[in-house]
C-alpha cells in the first residue's frame, strides 16, 4: 500500500472527497518527508511550513462545511525559485538575490492560491536558470532521487527532484531551452513545456524573455492536465500572453491514438544519442504503431543549427535582462568600493556565479557593434528557419517524436567543468524553444543501471490537447 507522499495529486484529491485523508495530515506528511529525505536530495532552498499549515486548515474547513473543492485544493506544490512569491524569498539560486523578498506574487502563484494549492517551498535551480544539471546554484547542488550520485538535470532540477523524490506531488519549473523536459527525463517524471504565450511570465525572473516559459512537473498526465488548467490563460500583465479561449485539458485524457500521424526526425536519432536511449525510443515508436498511430521518418534540417543559434540569442537576452542587477537598486551590493564604477563592477563580480558571468560575457560580445550582424542578426534569421521547419513538418504530421535528451542522467561533477559538453545535453530540446511550440517529456524506459529515459512529443502552437492525449495513451499502455 502507498504512503501519502507516493500518491498523485488526483489520488489525494479523491481521498479528500471520500474523507479518507485530511489536508493538514497530508501537508504534515510531506514536511516530515522533506525533513528526513531532503538532507540528501537538496531539492528545496526555502520552506513555507507555517503558512502551508494555515492554508491546509482553511481548505479542510471548506471540505468539512461541504463546499465543493477543485482538483488542486489542498494539494502541496513546490515552486522553482525564480517565480515571485509575496513575502517569501525568491533567490534564483544566486548570491545576487539571496535576501530578496518580492512584494507581489507571480500570476501563476496567484492562480495556484485561488485554486487552493498549498505552496510547500521554493526549489533549487541553476543560478538564474542558466545550466543543465542544478550544479550551478550558489547554495548547493541538487541530487537525483533515483541515484544520489547522478544529477537531476536542470535548470529546474529542484522542482523535478521534489516530485521524483516524493517531496511534493506536483511542482512548477521554467523552460528556456529544455529546463523542464530534460530534468523530467532524468528523474523519470512528466514535464510539459507549453506553447510560448500560453502561461503568463509576469513575476518570472527573466533569463531569456523570448524563450522562457513556465510549465508543470507531475507524476502522471492527469495531474499535468489539472495543473495546466489552473495556470494557463491570458494575463493582461504579460504583453506576450496569448488571448485565447479557455481550454479544459482534462478532456484530452482519452486513451486513443488511432490515425494520429507522428513524425520521427532523422536528425534526432543520430550519432550523438546513447544506444540505450535510441532503443527505448524505438520501442516507444513500435508501441504507438501497435496502438494505431501512423509513424514515419521526417526531417528537420535546420535543427542542426539550433544549439549555436539558441546560445547566441539566449545569452544576448540574458546580458540585457541581467543588466538591472547592478548593486544600486536591489540585490547584492559589494562592501568593497571607492567609486560608482567599483559598485557596479564588484557587485556583479561577487554576486554572479561563473556560469552566469560566462553567458553575460558571451551575450554582450554578440550584441557589440562589431559582431551584432555576424552573430546575433544571423542567429535570428536561423531561428526563423527553425520555426518554418517545424511548421512545414506539421503540415503532414500531428506530432513529432524524439528522445528528450541524448543520454540518461550523468554523474554529479562529470560535466560541470566542461561548459560545451553541458550545453550538448540540450541538443534535443532547444529547437522547440526557438520555434515556441509545445513539447512534453514522458518516461519511456530505463537503462541497465535503472536510470530513466525520456520520450519527447512535440506539437504545433497551442495544440497541448493532442500532446496530452498521445502522452496519456502511451502512459496507459506502456509499462516503464
């Protein structure tokens, strides 16, 4: 029999309705689990125990009074520490924001609170979301709950580890170039990167504004759909938010893929992909065929240039976005200065970590007058080609299927000193962010050491419904 922390969010909800569980007991169970297990995993930076227990009592009172509650009411949730939470530290895992307490909530936080979700804490991440292993936090490294010697992926590694380690049933991450999908794959859970503009970015600390997108982590597709229902939708506070009709994503929980056309790009199954990952993905292809989907090879040639294009544009946007952290208005300020120049220089040198500084320097370089046309402008043109490549494939296919990452989770410390090798871990995910399309990572197998392998499904803009239906069907028919 499962213990409380092993339940999915929808199982907890059902037990609230049947009066088998009380909200306070569930919240206490998760905090007890965090206190015993998070010493090794290190998923959380900040815990919100006192506030969470108060909220639990309020939700329980509603249940006791016979009031109807939504699927997220009384459900503990972990939040990546780059989303503003009023009155709770939001550090971006950086010395620069170590003591920053926002005076307002991000839109997604407001929506979660309105739905009755209970925030248990803020999770560790790569500093300012720059990294692929959660080893670039200013505070500590997060470990993969399945094997503590492995990384959980990044930059949303803390949020993924919290769900995989049963320290929260659901969580939120942000995805700039794969930062939800890659950790989901490494930790053996579900991670959805929604269409750019589907979820408000208001209150998300920016890394690269034209890429960043908030999305859910969960143990299964039903929880993913319930969480997406709450956080998706237009927000007038975000100028990039899409004004669309509200969709009920739980209506996509249909066990059927008959007639669905799925393309497998040959560029994503090449030499850079681990043999065990390839085998698991090919096995998934056969399962989709057996379930009635039409699967065939396709081509996305421009994606060969996606990785350098992404790092040029993303670093350029990062250098611009992070210019505000100057030691004057807010954030870390050096005590070692004699002039205004010293404040700027020393605050940023001391406040930012190595990876963040590396990306700021790279971004400033490609935006400089001598190199703007040669690098940034050219990268924007290639970005358009990548987007057009996806649009062309979606004229003939409903979904694209690829590995989520070229390998399983790697050892802690094995790539941290080799930035280029670390960037290569984003090989399968960055083109999706360049195009702004949605993608989901779902578990599709394990390697011989028992580490999870992720399968990525990609769809055209605002077609999360088809993504969820295909993922749900796979989940119901594939033993992983």
